[in-house]
C-alpha cells in the first residue's frame, strides 16, 4: 500500500497534468463569464503575470528550504530591497539633489561602512585591557562623524522640490538593468545576515531574517531621500510599450480592428502578453539553472547537508559555508522577483510590503507546490496566487450563499462584513488539505 502511494506521488505525469489544470483555470478566467470567472483576458493575464513573479519568489525560497533546510522568515525584506533597484537605476535623476547633498550622503555611507570594518579589525587585532575601550572609541567617533555628514545632507535632499520629489532619484538607465542589480542588493543583505546567523542554531536564522526583513521595510518607509518613503515613487519606466502608445499607433489600431476587440482592451492584452513573455523567460531560465545545480555534485552535497549535517561535517564538508552560499543565492532570486514586481507595477510603495502576503503566502506556495522540487515551487507560486486573487471575489459570494436562509439582522451583517477575511481562511484550508493528502506537496521532490 505504501509502495503504491509513493509510486503515485512520483508519477512522471503528475506535474504535466497539474500544469494543464492550471492553464485551464486561466483559460476559463479569460473566456468564461459567470459567478466564478470574470470572462476577461485582461484579468486573466494580470493574475498570470503576478503569478509568474510569485513563482520566482517561491523558487528563491525553495532553494533555501528545499535544498538546505534554511528557514527564512524575512522574505518580505529581501523582496523590498530588490524592489529598490528600479528606483535607483531606471528613474531619472532629480535636478539639484546631488548638489544639495548627494555626495555628502555617499561620503557618510562610506564612513559608516568604514567604521564597521575598522571596529571589526580593532576587535580582531587588539588584546588585553585596551580591546574594549578601543572598540568603543572607534564606534563612537565613527558614529558621530557619520551623523555629522549624513543628517544635514538628508535634510537638504528632502527639502529639494519636496512636493514632487525630495529624493535623489535614479540613474536613468534601462529598467531591465535594475533586475540583476536588485538581485545583488538582496544578495549583499543576505551575506551580512548569513555571516552572523548561519554559524549559530537554526532558530537564530529565523529570528535574524524576521528582524532584517522588518528593518529593511522600515528604512524604505522612513528614509525619504532614498525612495520618497511613504510618499511613493511613481512612473517607473517600463520594458514594454504603454497602452496609450499602442492606441496611437495606426498599425496596432488596424490590428485590433481585425481582431474584433475594442482598442482599449486590445492594448491592455498586448501589454500584459509582453510582460508575460518577459517574465516567463526569466522563470524558465531560473528553473533550468536551478535544475542543473540541483543535479550537480553541489546540489547532491546540499541535500546531504540538509538531511544530516553531522554526517556531512564528519565527511569534511564546510556546512556553514555551503549554507551561506545557498542562502545568498536564494535571496538574490527573491531580490530579482522584487525588482520584477516593482517594474510590473510601475510604483514603489513601501506600505505594500505586508509580511502576510510576502512571507507567509510565499511559504504556502513552496509547501503546497512541493518543497525541494523547482517545478513544484513554480506550480505552487502560480496556483496559490490565482486562488489568493480569486478568493477575494469568491469569499463574499460564498458567504452570501451560506447566509441567504438567515433573516436580516446583526448576525448576517457581521458575517457579510467578515467575508473579506475568507481569502485567509481559504489559504489555510488549501494548506491543510495538501498537508493531509499530499504531505510532500503537489509535485514532491524525487
């Protein structure tokens, strides 16, 4: 019985069938109009695009948890720092910001980093009674110099065209260049966290990533000179045409007329298809690279470390070093997803970084799809995002159906007002069902 059940889980047809069912859901969303589906290709493709980005997020987390058993509870922070890259790379520079205080901010940041390195060097080199006093002197003097440089510069930048800008702006480079830069930003943050926490017990990593995630989001909200904080940065350049450009193109107008689709709808579909193609190329390339790494000696070593760290250490493997490698790589993929998301939205809004959406839901994607399986993580990312989005409309419909026999009153009104929370209940129910009937995920690791 157990052998049969294991054979069913490992069926080579399982993944293609599930991806086929997923594709059918998007086709129904685009072609069928009823209580369950919108009948709009614009809506279907919009869900698909965010689903592909969510699949990239899940793939990065799967590299950490599925390959090495590392529990990252700060996914939201690495997405946020990756999302900063399109602002700093592709947005046009703000006139007068660098002359107001940009160079002084750069010098202040160099002084801050230099203080940390000098403090580390002092702690390593000195011994005896002078060790602690020297360390404190370096930190205090460095911090005072940093604030002396940083504070006036920030005030000057934020006062420059404060109503419209009040920040440094970017470099005005093509937005696609910001995607690898977002991955580098997240990788650098991951390296700092990993160097501190990965050599300790595994629960310290969970605490450290949770803290660093909230710190990154708090910095983005409060440091207005960087990305305008909660005032948001809009009009981030696109790698695809704008709808208005297509609507003013005679060739596209003729093409839309031949399709028999209204011009506004056709332009929206065309833009979303362009995004879907671009995102799909990135996702498939990442999956293929992840599969090659997983089947390489490095991937087999990572799984051996995950399954038994003590035995791997006894065989001479650098467990902490390998953990740091895979942690940095996974966070780099998350940073890439964060840059893709901001590019897709055209908006940098730090208030959108909710841990429930960008940490818990990504974990649900990995667990439901199949921890340790790259295709499973991608499937889970797209499927869970589809269900998460549709549950927002399905929830009130379900509550209205269930409460229809009840008379009008306080109870019925309370249940209807609580319908917005149905998406959270739905995700919990999906997670419980998968863990009950397929504990290793829909597409389990071989």
